[in-house]
């Protein structure tokens, strides 16, 4: 019995084995089902993750693509050169302007930015430009010159004479409030089609057909690299390159490549091809300019060739495209042979794709790289003026204004005047340095009709952005103060013929100290007519005049002229102990030039936002602050300074021109000053030493030389003095300064009609001033 039970158990076990086996089979089937369901869920999670990641990437792309892509620096432009018949402009000065504008010489000018020479004529194809008051297209011009004048202006197409044309302005600088990537923005419609074709031929020939990622490009690059045995072609599309440069780091990893491809697909779906291409053209890194990167083809075109992209030749376009693969590796200045080989390879691809014919190809590959001088894009070519501009921007618009992206700042800088000023300061100081050591100088040039600063030089090293003496070197102005003293006298009953005592003078201060001023030559003349006392810069008559009218009134005149600082009320003020900078002196003489109309000096004409909105335009701010009649008489007296006084050398150098000015010298010959004007400009010059040691120069021996040299280079427009209402010409006898009724040898001088007493006889007449020129010249002091 016992033996059967196990058998029975075994039998049950065997019978149940199939059922157990069936159970195992069923269990495995259920497990497969679970794994499938798990895989399905994981797939859903993966898809969801991809979708969410895509949404994240899409959001990231849209924020940057649809918003402000770049923080662009502000572009600073010079004044546009105005062309009109009769303008003070020589052919040499026009060529200098064209050089600054990077116009290219050509025997047969045909495109914008080109010019040709023929005798006294220039043929110029002016570029189109979007000014702050409107856009002007390219225009062909013929300019005819004679000496320092533009005598004729014509349309080159039909020879029709023109009355007025303005050139495009010079790009002076790019400013930013903080370190930003430097670029010049390109719009897609500004890009030459040949450049687009060249770029796509080399980098992404299927750009307009793929969806952001191109398997064909990857395969083509793999085959090209395999045949070459090295990497000669990449498989990334332009869209992928943009995704990497615009959104990602330069890390080399599979994850970055995945993101790059994903973003490329999203960008291609969401934006047009032209939008993507335009962004790529402006984003790409193409070299290094000192500590700043060169971003975008717009800036790279100027950096390497000094020209806008639409004026480059095919070989120059090819070099820019060649550098996409490695701006450092193909740096044309450091590795010219390597860069040229790469450029020629690009040109070969253009030939193979029938974008060039064989003759064109041979012509372009035979050319050198044709680079501009390295450092062409260096900032601060006019450091003193740019220093003024920075200060005015801050004062007028606030600290953070310059941080706005893409501003266009149109300034008053005149490159022709700036060149003449720089050459005059550096050249004349170099000559003076042969006998005088340690000299420095500064010059400010303004247009007295508009109140705009045309040029500024802050030192003999005109390109050094250091101490700006034009703005910050406040030094005693010496006899430059005398026009303010004589203006005050003319406002208070004095006439140009009024005799002033030129005799010894002693003045005691409240503290008991005695001041005994002297003339420069330490001589005395007895009595001198007022206008000759200023023309000869005589100190004693000036002090007597100032003390008679009152120091407070002289101070009021100085403030009306534009002096804003505190003015010490001491008798020595009358001989120029007041310390001003050349810029502040220029403001004084600007008001005089305008016969008493004050307008604040400015360097800014207009400011335009990135989207073309006019944010600021200079308005007329002239304000009457001086009597026009007394101002006119003061100006008339200043013309005598230039014709027969301390600056009479001007009459010898410019015999056909009327000029006005005033020399200035301080104690111990420490400072040499001159401020003068013609019919357009006021020029203020200082020469001295930074350590305030004697310079050993009078105003005529130092600063006047710089002024004269400036006029020789710049050209002269003779001053035309227009007398205001109430000014008449009267005849004065020589000794008493009285009005003469019928004296054949009396002196004719302008006068205020309200100041004229009844006419007197001729019993006290002396010889006419014109007949005694030699006598007066023997009395001239050094102002």
C-alpha cells in the first residue's frame, strides 16, 4: 500500500506537469505583454519629453529671434560734406574726404563708391545713404576745381549743372556703454546676390531646399573629406551653424549636436529662409580686432577691406567666405598664403558651378588679397572730438543713453577741417620745438553760423586719447580778454576814435598793495585812439578803460559772451588773469562773431534710433546777449588787429582776405593764445607747456602761427561784416576823437549814431591814420 502512494503521487505529478507547463507558458505570455506595455509607455514618455523639449527650444528660439537679436553699438558719423559751386574746397581736400570714405579710384568709375581723376576734375559716384532727414540714392557727379574752390558741380549722366549735393558722411566710430559684440547690421536686401551664391556654394548649397538638417550635405561632406584625407568640408547646414553660434556653446559633444539639429529644424519650420540667412550673416564670427571680436559680414567687410559689402570684388567676397571655416586659422594678415589658398579654392568652386567664367577666374586668382591697412577699424581716430561727444551725450541725454542699441549719431565733425587742424598743430609745434622745448598745443574750430564744433585737437600727438587740452587745460587767457573790455567801453559812451591815455598807472588794492601794469614793450605813447589801443594790445589804455566803465560791467560782458565759471573781480582781470580752456575761449568768440547772438557750442546734429525714428535734432538756440552795434564795432576793431596790429602777419599771408582776431600772451610768456575768424569759422589756439613753465612765446610768435597754417591748409573765406541798424560811418579828427564836419584828412570809422556828438571843426586834426602806418607799427606791442 505504501508503495502505491508515491506512485500515485508521481502519477499526479506527471499529469499535472502539462498543466504546470501550460501555466508557465501563460505566465511568459503575460510578461511579454507587460514589457510591451512598458515600452509603449516609455515611448510615450520619450515623445512627450521630446515634445516638451521642443517646446522649450522653440520658446528659447522665439524669445531671441523675435526680440532684439543683438545689442548693437551706436554708429557715429561726421557731417556730410556739402558740395556747391563756390565752396571753399580744393581737389586735394576732396580726395582726402574720399579716402576717409574709402572710395576707390578707377579709370572708368561705374559703381557707387568709385571715383576718377582728370586734370582739375573728379568724377565721383556718390553712394546712397539714409540721412536722418531722408534717404538719398547713389548719384554720379562731376566736380571741377580751381585752387581752393569748387567751381562747378554737374550730374555726370547728363552734364546738367547742380546747385547742391551732399556726400555720404564718414563713419567715425562705434560706441557702446559696455562690452558688446561689435557688428554693422546687414539687411538681406543689401547683400549682393553673388555673395549669397558664394556662401551657399561653399557652406550649404541645398539651403533653400532642406528642412534645417540635410542628410545629403552630411553625405557629400563625408565623401569629400574621405577623398581629401582631411576635413575640407562640413556637413552642418547654415541653419545648424546659426543654432550653434546663436544659442549654444562651442562644446564638442553629441548632446550639443542633437540640440543643434533639433533647433535647426524648429527654426526652419518657424522662420523664412531669408530671415535665417540674414541672421546668420550678422551673427557669424570672422576675426579679432584687438580685444573685440569682428561679428557679421557687414563689419568684416570694413575690417578687412575698408568697404561696404556691396562694393567688394568677387575675390574679396571669396576671402570672407573662406574665413568662415576658421577666422584665426585663415587670418589673412597672419597667414596670407594659407588665406589665399583657401580663397582660391572658393573661387574654383564658383568656376565649377558656373558662377565665374574661366577668364574671370584666372583674373581673380592672380590678384593679391587686397587688404586695407591693419587697424583701419581702430576706434578714436579723432580722440579729442570724441571726448567732447561723450561728454555732451551724457550731459544732454543722461548716463545710460548710449546703451540703447543701434543708435545713429550724426555729429558736426568736418574731416577736412579736422585734417587741417591736426596738421597745423603737429606741424607747427614740431617747428617751434627746434628752439623751444616741451611745447604742447590745442585747437578748437567751430562754425559760427551754426554753433557747431567742426574740429578739435587736444595735443601735439593728435591721435592720442589722453589729456584733452582743448577741453581741460584752463590757462590764463591774457589779452584774449580785451575784446570784452573794449565792448564794455563801446557800450558805455566810448567810440572807436576816443583817445585813451597810454601813461604810467598805479592801482592800490584794499590790502594796500600797489599794482603797476605795463605795456609789453614797457613804453608809453601818450594818447592812442581806442581801436588802435586794442589793435596793438596796449595794456595801460585797456586797464584805464576797464576801470573807468567798472569791473562789474566787464564781468557782465564776459558772462554774456558765454563764460559760465566764477570770475574774480580784480583789476588784473582786465589783462586776462581769468583762466579758460580753448573750448571756452571759442564759445566767447563765437558770440562776438555773431554780433552778440549766443548759441551754445555743440557736437551733435541729430540722433536716430535703431528703427529709424528721429530722437533728437539740433534746434536753433540763438539768444541775444550783447548789443549788436557794440559787438559790430568790437569785431571791426578785431579786423584791425589782423590788418595792422599784433596779428598783421595775416595781412601779408592773406592779402585779399578780411580776417579778425586777437592775440594773447600771459606773464613771463607762459601761454601763447590766438582766436580768429573768417566768414565761416572761429578758431581758438593755445600753445604752452603742461608744467606751466614759460613757453617763451608771444601770442603772435606761437598760437598765431598755428592759426595761419590752419588757414593755409583749409582755405579762407573773407569776412563780410554787415553793420546792424544804427551803425553809420563818421569822420573823426585824430587828436580828440571828435566828429569832424568837413576835414579832408579825418579818419573814417564806424560808430553808433546815438553816441555821436555834434560835428566840430578841423583845428585839432592830425595826419590820417593810414598815412602814419609806419609810426603805429613802431609802437606795436606783442599782444
